[in-house]
């Protein structure tokens, strides 16, 4: 169900166009320990002054986020990098030169100035410089690094519009700077650069192949299973994420004909059980699912960045009045397809191979 606030002021009043004066207003809120939601090139973030422990604690409360899941610190210039991280390896600078500002987050040894609440008491801090005019202007005007997770309720799809933020967080956020729909639509790639080899902790718009061109080797993607001590390298990966309002089944079959046949079979199966069925598909495949009760078209198979861009919005579009269960197609795993598959598998309650 969509969340509606009972207050007469409603959630939409906190959304403002990101004019220079509103950016200054938002920066002042940050400097005063308040929360501000802002656009980045990936998804909207829910920001607080990263060096203000009390302000950062409010993020966890507003999102209902588990305290063992650390936050990404957003910076606007290299001076701020040195404020939060130390012993930065050369390979990190090499990658920053190529991909910053942009959707690449680095896990680095943290400086003492970063409060434990940001890093979930860990010794490392995740840092990125976003490639978004509004985000950069906001961080600059606030004069501090900004800790910001995606501005959704924990477990829900990340917000790619200001309206998504209002839907999830409503009056729990002082101000939502509206910068339109975000360009990439999926969160940044997270890399750990503290080991011998660079490792991908979360896939995103900067793909392993793009990193390989700078590194000279193809970086591995970390397994999300806990190690012997029960620790996970990327704490966020152990939680179910991005879940729409009803159960989602991911049909992970790569052969197209077999996949379509399986989706058709599942539609029939659930219909016989008396359930309404939603299907998440591409422009190319929508014609196969005429019998489904709600079909949501998410981009084109010939343009996977378009699938990434619309994925979270599509997941939010499913209506519990029209679908009791969602069947999602596999969009392939080339390039950003890897990140799309990762997000869909974590939105899924069941994966069909
Ligand atoms: O694109 C993005 O990265 C967006 C925008 C707002 O910048 N932010 C975002 O934040 O996706 P969040 O909190 O939703 O996801 C941060 C991810 C989580 O999986 C978290 O566990 C991981 O980064 N992370 C943060 N600090 C870490 C650390 N020190 N070591 C390992 N993983 C870390
Ligand atoms: Mg998130």
C-alpha cells in the first residue's frame, strides 16, 4: 500500500525545486544538524553532516535502518577526502581520477573525525564524490562532508524521484531538493581498495570491465556470505532490499524463449490459484503477457541503462490492488545488466533458475 500521511500539511510541501536559494537553505539545515534529501546521479540520498554524530543518528531513525549498516560519505572536493580517510592507496587515486565525480564509492581506512555511527563502528569509511550539480553545490555550501544513504525506507526500492522520497519519508525529512529523475537509477558501485586487489562489494553503473581498463585486471565481486567470524564485507548486502509491496519472483533463466515460456506458465499457475499476477518486462517482451493483470514495462533489452534508470520506479508502480504476486524477467547480465540482476535478486522472495 502507498503510505499516506494524515497530517494536513501532507508530504509534498517538503519538496522544493533546487534553486540556488533553496540549496543554501538546505545547506544551513545540514549545518544545523537537520536531515535533507537531495538528488545524485544514482538515486536520491538522505543527508546529514557526516561529522555530527547526533545528526547522523537521525538518518537511521528516519529510514528504520539497522545500525550495523554503514553509510556512504559524500564529498565535493579532494580536501574533504583527506578529512575522512587516511592511508589512501595509489590505486584509489588512479580510479578517482578516471571516475570522480561519479558513481564509484571507495572503502578506505577511516580518520578519527568520522563518528562510529557513520561506519557502524568499523575501521573503514565509504566515500564518493557524486556527479550531480545540486549535490555538489549542497555539500560545498554546507561546508562539511555529507553522510547519505539512499532516501528510502529500509527494505524499499531506492528513490529515483523526489516524490518517491516524500512517499517513504514524508515529514521525517526537513527538506527534499527536487532535481528531477536521477540519471542512472541504480546506486553507485562500491569498491574495497584496502586489500591487495580491488574488490567490488556492490555492482553499479561503473562495471567490472570499466574498472579493468584502469586496473589491468578484472576485479572480483565479493561474496556476500559471512566469513568464519560471521562478518560480511559489505554489510548492506545481507539484508533483503528493494522489495516492492508484494512478493516478487525472479525468473533467472537466460535463454529468452525458455524464460518467456516459464513466465507464461507461472501466470497460468497463479491464476488457477485465484491470484492476480503482475509482470515486470521489457518493451520487446510485453506482447507475450496479455493475460497478466498488471504489466510494467521497464526499458528496452537493447538499452540496459534504460532498464536501470526505470527499475526502482517500475517496482514502485506495482499496485497491490492489481497484483498479488510479481513475476520479473531476467534482463541479461552484460555491462550494467549485472547490477540490474543483483538488485532484482535482492528484491525477490524467490529466484527461479
Ligand atoms: O549511489 C549511492 O551510493 C547512493 C547515493 C545516495 O549516493 N547511496 C547509497 O547508500 O546507496 P546506501 O546506504 O543505500 O548503500 C551504501 C552501501 C551499503 O551496502 C553499505 O553496507 C555499504 O555501502 N558500505 C558503507 N560503508 C561501508 C564500509 N565501510 N565497508 C563496506 N561497505 C560499506
Ligand atoms: Mg540503500
